[in-house]
């Protein structure tokens, strides 16, 4: 097939990223193909999991089989977010979350909670923007944050072993803390975040408490990484009970409107400096939302799948070189249910292929790359 110069560059960069990673051979390669991803992760003290949701395969028996055969834990895609759980200021709805937690327990899967506070003005229910916090707005905002976090943590108890307590509080373009109705009422974003974490620790003392964000190793993430480091430094300085950084790991082409379709360029040295600073502060790491956006790759499926797999393996090998890295979760195991299908479409209009299994639930080279990285991973250090 004929490739444009940009496509050839993207493919070459993806292949070069994994050139130094020695492939598995013989029995190890066979085991990586036959053992589940969770079993392979378990060899180094980790777990492999995925998101699952009412709009992401929960009622599709074929997809559920992939989840239960490959994963050791799941995280609700949307069902614990404020839009689902808090339809009004005075009511909660846990119907969707209960279905997912029940499914996990009936299939021997652990559950992570996502998310107690998505601190972004665009992702609260509409009523938050117009809510009247009354004569003492700080006290009312504090009451509402405490009520929300405590209600969820108390409801699920030990059925949920860890939470993305706060999600995406740092503006990716400026590195500053995002402002919301709650931060304006309480005087600062830091006050809101600290309260959420302290309440989670009080009501779910068993749980791993995580700050989750999408900074990455691609160009254009410099301000975001710097802002996340300032956020984490502030948590340590103020004694906020945060155990780990959740690295979302939506890698590949840009995921946001306005991002270019480039695939492959990354700054490994800057990314390692970032991770070194995070772990140097005493934080553990998780991969919480892994997928590989192929928007900038050629149409040919074999070419696309190979570049995605190679790029993913380079990234996962790097992440797994950190003994502080714990559980790892895909943001979907099948292309059929990937959130990326409805976001920033490919120029050719073709379906995207960002997940370990294709739309017909067949394993892809990405699944093999993940398995190879897990099989060769050094032990986790807790």
C-alpha cells in the first residue's frame, strides 16, 4: 500500500519505540498467548482489569466473557460519576453502579470506584452550576462534598477496594487548578480536593485513595505534567491522604478536540523525570484507563494494529520498569465499546481499533503486546 510521508513517519516512530524491547520466545511466548492478562499480571504482584458499564458491554454476553476471562478487576465507566449518582441536590441513584458491583462479585472480580469528585465544571450535573449555596456557601459546599463522598463509601464498604477520589482537577493547557462551583464556594480548589480525600479516608479506611489524571508522554503535555506535580506536592505538604497517582494512559493520537492526529512522537526522558518525581514523593502508580488512539495511523488494519501494539509495548515496558506501579486497567477491552469511537473521528471515517480485542471480540496484536509486557515485568514493590 502507499503511505503518505506523515503516515510513514508515524509508523516508523511507533516501530522504533519498541525496537529495544526483546520479544519473548519459546515457552514464555506460548504462555503469554494462553494465560489470561490478569494471570500474567499476577506473576509480578499486579492485576489487570478494565472498565465496564451499562453503555460499555455489561449486557453483551460476548463482551462479558472477555472481561471475566482476562480481568481480575473492573471499574464502572460512568455509573459512579456525579451525573449518574446525583440526579438532584437531595437524591442519589445507585441502580447502575449496583448492577456493575453485583456483576463483579458474582464473577470473582474486584472493583475500583471512579470517581468520587470529577473536579471539572463540564462534568458535574447541570444543577450544580446554578445551585444556591445560601448565606454560608463554604459550609454548604463542605456539607455537600462530605455527604456525597461518605454516602458512596459507606454504601459499598469493602465491596470497593480503591477510589479515584479526585479526577482531572488540573487544567491540561495551563497547569492551574480548575475552578468549579464548589471551589468558588469554598475559596479554593485545594480546599475541595483535600476535603474529598479526608472524607474518603474517614469513611473507607481500607481503600487505596487515588488522584487520577490524563497527563502523558506525548508532546504538548508539559504544562499538564508540571501542574499535576504541583498538585501532588501540595497534597504532601498539607498532609492530604493520597496514596497513588492514577495515570490514565490514553496514549497515541490526541484525544481532545483541536489535538492533531500525530501518532508516535513522545518524550521518554521527560516522562521518566515526571514519574521519578511522583514516586520520589512516595506515591504509588496505577494505569487506570489504558487505550491507544489510532486516529493518526493508516487505514490498513494490519499496519495500524502493528503500530498500535509496538507503541503500547514501549509504553507499558517503561511503566512496568517502576516497581511502584500496581494495578493496570484498560478503558475497554473491545473496539466495539470503546469511548473513542464517538470522539475526534478519523479523517477516513473508519472505526478505530484502540483496544486489545476487535469489534468481533477477537484478540489483536495489542493483546499480545500487553501480554508480553506483563510476562516480562519485574516484581511490584508495595
